[in-house]
C-alpha cells in the first residue's frame, strides 16, 4: 500500500510523538487493519512531517503543535479531541462530527456497515440516510464525513491497495462484507448488512428532516445549546433542499414519461377488418378432414 486509510489518525499520533511501538499498539487496540508495510508507511509520513516543521520536532520539550499547522493538515479537530489542545473557534468546523464518528468507531455493527459501504463507493450522504432510516440512531452528515475522513478514507486508494486493505483485515465478519463490496454488488451488500431500503427515498428524507427539525426545537430551548441547535437547523435546511431537488427530479421524470406515453397513445393503430367486410377476398380456411377409420394404425405402418 502507498497510503493508509487512517493516515490522519497516524499523523496525529506522530505529531504527538508516540513511539512506533505505541503507535501500532494503538491501531491494534482500536482494531484497524494493519498492512504488512505499516512500518515503511509510518516512517515516510514521519519524514514528511519533520520536513514541514523541523522546529517543533527538534525541540526536546516542545509546546503544543501550532494550531494553524494542524488546521492546514486538516487534523486540528481530531488532534484537539484526542489530546485536549486549546479550542480555537476559528477551526470549529474541523471538530464537527467527532462525537458521532467516535460512536461509529466503537460500535462494530455500525463501523462494519459504514466501512463496507465506503468500499463499495456509496456516497456519504446515502450512507447517513440508510443508517438513520434503518436504525433508531440519528447520525448527522458531519459524523459520517468525519469518520471517513480520519478513520477510513479509501477515496484515493486504487483497487490493488483496497485489496491489500481487505487482505489485512483480521475480523472475518468485516472481511466478508469487504469482499462483497469489492465485487461492486451494492444491492446485495445492503441486503447482507440489513440495510436494504423498506421506504422510498422521499419517505426517508422526510423522516430525517422531521428528526432534525424537532432536535432543533429541543436544543433551542436553552441558550447553552444554541450552537448545537444551529447545527440541527442547518441540517434540517440541507435535507429540505435535497428533498426538494429529488422531488423536482421525480416530477421532471414523470413529465417525460407522460410525454412518451402520450406519444404512444396518439399513434394510429390500423383496424383489423372482419371476415364479412372482406367478402370475396376472404381466404378459404376449409381443411380436408379424415374420418377416424382413415387414420393409419401402427401395425399397418409396420407391415409396409
């Protein structure tokens, strides 16, 4: 493999100056697939990070890593949550989704489902939609996004690298789903995961929008939760936009179908004339018949 699906996590561990042994132990403890060349990949990443910020790594008693550097790497939110660095409101967007992503990471059933669907190239929004529609759990878009960005990012992995990742998986239940995902049979994968939709897309979207709206109302009752209420309101608006777009696309498709159907109905179908109308031109369908006695018997045929 040339890169790791959890490279952001490993980056945090290296910046926190974990030893190679502690780093691998951390990955094993949290049940990540560890490829055979994990040592080389971590070494290359370590060299890259040292080149970016020699001053930080060369300091025997380094202070906290620069927040701007962490933000540029796209890992400020993960590092902040792992190691309790000072909160910087400017980068709050990089924190959104951590709590939900952690729930997924610690729930084998949810983790298996999300990772298998990601390997099957199912869209983040659709992963969220199917999980929320199937289970009594409400994941926000940022939860799935955070998880796939920091813990299981396979977007840039080529097919051979994905196969290496699957080969390195030691959990047989995970591996079985990964193999189905790699075959590209999304419908069968969803059925095996117990996520085959029982509702229409519009019904699932409507249900999610209702949940987001009432969560917004609940969280907006107290001033302390105004930030969380704002996030739920934004989610409700986003879902409403998606639902509106989907319904418009359905209306356009129905309009096109009606147009085609109308075209078929207006085509003139030639009328079939009756035998009486054909008169003398009617064909003679009278057949010569044989009486039962004229039908040759088997013994007669055998004598010929």
